[in-house]
């Protein structure tokens, strides 16, 4: 399983290669139908001291043979050294495997995505010897999915969308949509997407929102009035309150907003879910902790 925010951004393609089809449609690049996808070693090092490595490498092979290589990089910031590195990756892999190679750069902020689109030219003034043109995915072209039914139809794309838009002001709504889709999904799928999002969102307020949502996703027979259902609903209410209070406090902490012991006690003792949800929304924009309560009297 993935172990870092950076890794989550590219490993999802290794573990869920079906994501390539909608992604290539987003990029308006043709993808061979019924193509097989093979994960290759990301090591692009010829001489050990060079230590050159690309995040993920996939080989896409259509039924009639041929195909191409797809190098995938997760990029969190502008890096002037990447032009030469990316040119090396593509040239080396194309020569080694005797296949055309493409580079896909995955970004979680628009400024980095705009920069990563290039093109990056290598040469001298007045003459370009080599030019690199990455394919780029970022907040500007990855769709926002806010319909639970749409998310249910393609959980992998919905998860990738949530990862890409994790810093968007609309992130809570995006994550709630994905959580609703996961509640109806195959139970075996839930742990994967739950952990992927928790890791991939990093140390952001959106991660706390996601943890809260995942703490209350359950499976039962609603409306039957059984003891199991009643027990579940009671536990769910308690879990929502505890998770909601933690999310509010963690969001304030991540934003560097101080909370007094009195305020922390007020938040943790609150059991009204609507109030906690309201405080969580305000926690993302307030300047002081006291502002959480200004509309609540």
C-alpha cells in the first residue's frame, strides 16, 4: 500500500490501471482499446552513481502488438532540474525497450501544473536540440465529481479527482461524494480507497474531513428496527460527534490557530452533529478560534 502523499499520486495508476482510460480521455490522447497494462521497474539508471529514477513506468500493449511506455511523475513544485531529468527518462526508456515513451506529470496545484506543461527545451540560444512536452494532470483539467452516482460508476476516477482537488475550497463536498459512493461499494474496496485518500491528502484540513467521513461509513439493514441497527445508529452518532470534534480541532491546529482549554472543552463536549459540521466549515476560514461561535450565540 502507498506510504506517502507523493507516492499516492502516482501509485494509483499502478494499482488501478483502469484509470488510464478516463485520464487519456481528459488529455484528449487516444488510448488503444482493450490494451494490456504492465508495470515496469521505475529504475532508469545505467550507472549506479547517477541515481536517476522515475516514479512509475507502465507499458501499454494493444492486442495487435506495439504499444508505448508511460512514465508517471508526481510533482509537488517547480523544479528547474526536471527538464534534463525528464529528457533522460524518456530517451533512456525508449532506447532500452525500443518503444515510444510518454511522460505524464501529476500535480495537486494549478501553478505547478501550468509550469509542468512545458515545453522544456534543451540546447543553446537560437537552437533547440531536444524538447520535452509532458502530459499534465492537475486541478485545471481533472473533473470535480460531486454526484454520488457518478462517483459510484468509477470509484478510481472519483478517488483520483478527490486527491487532485484536495486543497480546493470545495474539497469537503468532493470527499463527501466519494464517501457516499464508497458506502454502497464492495466492502473489500473501502479499505483501499480509504487509506489511499488519507495518505494522499497529506497534512491538510481535507484529510481530517476524510477521516471523519470514514469513521461513520457503515453497512447495515436500514429501517428494520433491529437491535443491530439501533446499536449501529447509537455508535454512529457517538462516532460522528467524536470524529467531528477532532476534525474541527485538527483543522484549527493545521491552520496555526490557537485554541484555549475552554474552547477545546466546548468543542469536544458538543454532541450536536449539525453544530460540529458548521464549526468544521468555519474552521477552514476563521482567523481566531472564537470566530467559530459568532453565529451560534
